[in-house]
C-alpha cells in the first residue's frame, strides 16, 4: 500500500483574493485523499478568525484587471483608465470591489471563503495558527474558530519537510 501523499501550505495573506487559494487547494487535495496542513502566519492568520472580513485590495494588486469582468452586467466590460494606486485611494472603491467580487463568485456558484474553510475542517485539513504571529498581533485562541492547532514554525516545518507538495501563498 502506497503512503498517503502530503501537502503543506503557508497562508500569509488575508485579502479576499488571497483567501481563496489555500482553502481551494487544501479542500481539493483532501478530496484526493492527501494529508494537508495549512500554516497561517502574518496577515493570513485573520483567515482563522470566527468572522472573516477579508476585502479586495486593488491598490496592492497590479494584475487586477482594469476591464471589470465581474459584478453586475452594467459594469462588466467597463474600462477604467486609472492606475490601481489611484483606484485604491478612491473612497469606497475597496468596498465596492469587494462587493462586486463576492457577488460574481456567488453568481458563478463559487463557495464563500467560510464555506471552503468549513469543507477543509470537515475533510480533516489541519489548520495551524502561527504562535509567534498570534503573540505579535495580540491574538488569543478565543479570537479564532474552534479546532485549530496552535504551533510554531518548527511544528509546521517538521510536516512540510516530508510533504510531497509545499506551497507558499
């Protein structure tokens, strides 16, 4: 009998667009019967909070399309000739971009980040909260969902060293 494959992920970002990849990859790997652990550190740690308030941050993503392929039909295809750094400074733009992305994901049948996180937990994915980041940012386990593991880098690296797939997101 072959050993079960392992995947180790590091989630270090907490914006909405960066919240999806670790949970999509982890839930898919778990469905493929892989052992999966995600190490949440720095801003990625917020993805373990009871309520996820992640937003799209267009000013920090130069690859965000200026032609909006998402949102209601009246904004789809709209060309906005402003650089991302300006768009991020327009009052309310971050909120509007977040609402449009969530609406589009819902319309396309994409699960929410919270739903994907629940699927991961139900599938046996281990969610590890970085102890050092918790200490630096002043978080306690009461700030997070139930069922997470609190550990340091050594805890995660012991697993990651033997993993077939290691990804930093």
